[in-house]
């Protein structure tokens, strides 16, 4: 079923993407990522000696600090911190720099929908810019389900508020030059057909969820290509260092 979106997009159409790396001088790595009017800035500091409390000293520790555009951090922001931390832990090679902590600070510049996926994409780009060893890149997308059962991708804030349910999906990208030479990647990890993170809000049936999954996976092909193009200078630099 065709639907009319306020900005004229088709249900599967993403907003314009923009990514810039090395945007902060004092951070070890940084990136800005925008999808339409939603924009996030991510900064990476580390790895620094010592792990956070209750973390395994035989592995690297990941710390995420979420900074809203205005006001104090609340319950929603804490949940975003937790989801982002778990997502980044799953793509980072934590055994390369044991007993260290890498901090990722996420600053929300503007929220016009799909904020968490935007923050994940920005953080992934910033980690690459910082030279943090990764198993693979990751791309995130948001899918929304209406009361009438249709699915839209990359919703605006107004569209999110009108929807019955939504799901944020994070998929692994095909491995590129982000794994240091000599590193062993996790055995049996599905990449092209796997999923890193899935977060649902609201109620949807299994069939609706699978529909969102299929639509989201198809759309991230374009996002993956854009991410690789945006990070090509950093990836080429890491590859030459490994050689």
C-alpha cells in the first residue's frame, strides 16, 4: 500500500545521509553523522589504562556517555547509553587492548527522529577514526509500523509519534580493513546475514517484525556503501599501518 509522507519520501526512502570524520581536535577520534535534520556528534577518547569498575581486566572496557541537546540526562538517555554500549562492545575487539577503557561521548545536536540509530552510526565512524580495532563495521536503521500495518524506514520525529510501534536494527557490514593484521575474529559470527542489535518499542506481531527486518536489512545495503565511502581515507590509513 502506498502512503504519503509529509516530506514526500516513499516508505523505503531514507533521508539524505552526511558523515564527517576527525571533526574534533582533542579527541582521539570523532565523527558527525546526520540523517535529514537528525544530527549526532561522537567523540572517542582512549584506550586509557585501567578498566571501569566491575569490568573484566583481561578485556578492554567500553564506556558510553550520552549528552542530550538540552537539560539533564533522563531514563530514556540512560537506556540509549546501555544499548549503545552493548552494541559497540559487540563490534570492538576487546582482547587487543586488555585492562584499558575507551570512552565514547555522544552529543545530540538535533533530534528529528531515528536518534539512536544515528548515534550508533556516528559512534561506529568515530571508532574507526580513532583506530580502535573492530570485528566489522555496523549500520543502524529505524523502522516504524503504523496502525494500518504499513512500514516506513528512517522516520522523522512527527512520524515516530504517529506510529503504533518501532524497531531499531543494527546489522554488521561486510568486513573491511578494520581488523588488525594477525587478529582472530570471533568464530562462527554471521556477518552479512547476522544482526547485532534489535530494540522494539510498542507491540507488533512476529510477521510485522519479520517484515521490518527484511525492509531494514535491504535498506542498510545503501547505508553500508555510504559508510564505507565516508570512512575510506581512515580505512586506507589503517590498512597501510597494518602492512
